[in-house]
């Protein structure tokens, strides 16, 4: 999510890894501690100057089961992002509460809401943070997932002091046969960029991304993947606007 609108052009290397440990203290009470690291490096020097960065996210979650289908959750997160070449470093503590609920064997939801305390080299702000997810098994062969999140975004800031974004999307997959699976999705990002009040004016941006693809299982653990993606970004700053078509082929393996 954090890099999706920064991949405008140029070659890049993006890495993401997450680790979590959970412990059940009783039949109802459990805790989960997690650590996530992600970063991006651009080949183009002008992009690398503004966007090369590394982020760390630590989370502590407490979950209490009211019944077999409903859990209430309290969570604290701390994100720290360091830029290599510009003064856009920031930290974001989060204080959140929410629920995880299984409505049926086919449908489940997750909700987190609270406050985010965004502090950077340029600005200090507090704003609501929320995320929502809905997963539904349409049939044994078809599943769909909807997500939405609201909060500060540290990517593609440039000369802007902060960026506050609403992201949402819908993805689906369908198994045509034991070997062939189709997938697709539509995603939308609305962002408010805050200027510095002097030389940079505040703007808004909207991005739409649509994807369609397939996965064909060659062997038990190896699949051939094909993907098409279309991206359109409109902005209050005309020089930032673009549209892009991307086709990719690849192999995936499970061990």
C-alpha cells in the first residue's frame, strides 16, 4: 500500500517482510506481537533523491473473544520511516480499537479505528485512522475481498508537508478448473496533500488502478502468472498526472 502510488516511472526494487508471534493466554484472551519492514530503492537518481526510504512498523494487539464468532481488539502501532536523501523522515504512533467478526462460514469482517499521531521533520498532526476489510466466499470456486483505509501516507510527498489518503478496493478470484484461476480488482486512492503555505500550495489527487490476470498451475507447487494493470492518476498539479498500461508474466512457487 505504501509504495503503490510512488511507482510512477523508472526501475525500482521494493521489499516487504512481516513477522508475528501470537500467544493464547486463555480460551478468550490472546496477544499478537508483530514487526514489519519495507523499503524501496529507485534506479533513476532524480527519483531516488526524493523517494528512497526504509520503514519499520511494530504492533502489539490484545484480542478478547466474546463468543466463537466475535472478538474485540485493542492495538498499539508505531511506524518509523527514514528517507535516505531528503528531510521527510516521520513517525506515526497509532492507538486503535476494533472487532473481528465471522458473520457466517462464508463472510467475515475486520474493523480498526482510532487516532494516528503523525510527526515529521516538517509538521506534527493528529487525525483519525481507520481500516476495514470484508471477505466473502461467493461459492466454492469464487471469493471476493473489499478493503478500505484512512490515514497519513508517507509516499510521494516531494515538497509537500503531509499526505492524508483514503484507499479502497475490491478484488476477486475464480477457479475455472483445478489448474486455472482468474483474478481481478479495482482500487481507488484519494489523497489530500498539504502545502507549506509559502511556495507549495495544497492539492488533491485521485488514482484508479484496475487489474486482470490469471494463474495456471504447471505442477503441484509451480504456477505461471499473467497480469494486466491500468493506472490513471489525476492531480491538482498537472505535471504529476499520468496514465500507464502494464503487462507482466512470471512464475510463482510454493515450498
